[in-house]
C-alpha cells in the first residue's frame, strides 16, 4: 500500500512538473510571438557585432549557390503560406478565424516559420561564417520550443479535435512528401504575398551591411 502511494505521488509530481513547464513555455512563447519582429532585430544586431563574414562576389562557390536557393525557397514558402492563411498572420496577437489545412499547410503545420528558418540558413551560408550558426540556433530553438507550442496550445483550445486530427497527420516543422488529402481548399489571398516585400528588403539590407563590413 505504501509502495503504491509513493509511486502515485511520484507520478503526480512528474505530471505536475510537466504541466508547469508547459505553462511556462506557452507563456514565454506568447511574449515572443507578440514581439517577434523586435526579437529578430536584436538578434540581427548581436550578429552584426559578433560575426566577421567572408563574402567574395568573385568566387561564387557551390555553397553560395545553395544558400541563394535556400533563401528563394524560404521566401516562396512564406509567401504561399501567407496567401493560404490570410492576413491575420501579420498581427501581433494570436488569432485564427479558421483552421488552415490546405495549400502549404497540407505539407507542414508551420510553413511560415519553416520558410523563415530556410531563409536564415541560407543567410548563414551566404555569410560564410559558421559563428552565424549560434544566433541561428538560438532563434530556431526559441521558435520550435516556445513560440510554436504556444500557437499549438491556442489552436488546440480553439479547434479541439479538429486540430488534434490535423496534428496527427501533418508534421509540425519538417514537411511530409505528399499533401494531406483531407486539407481544406480555400481562396488564395494575394495581400500577404505582396506584404513579403518587407522580408525581401530586410534580406537585402542584411546582405548589403555584411558585404560592406567584409570589405
């Protein structure tokens, strides 16, 4: 009887610890979701102080070519995902007028973040400094372990079993090879696609800045 009681208390404590850790992660994720642009600027500033890039336009290596393809792929993925999701993806508040499961979302649950990470990895290769992997890894960890779980918590509360089924069939971050057949077919909104000019401008400014300081 005592042994059973001890085992029960141990399991209860473990469950409470996990629940508490989950609540903390969700709270942190919500904060960073609302301030994700500011956080990105801070990381870019830190990178500017720490990284000494090796950029040579006269030697366009295979790594540079692959990096450029990653950036273009990331931009395309973000643009398509924004078009399928709609304009609420541009706000600082978590919102979901509907559960988006079609288009790029039939391959992966977080295509905008996946696109952003592809762009970041492409920029790391472009800079030619492996130190850049440190801030990149920090950003990846923050989004994967905090921001994305916070959004998942919100969507699970909003859509319940419908979202659970979606999660069982579509991966969180690394896409499936074929689209989920039960994904919805929705209208494509071009406004978020056109809004990607901000990201293109940011990439151009970052590339120009690091090119100048590498001279």
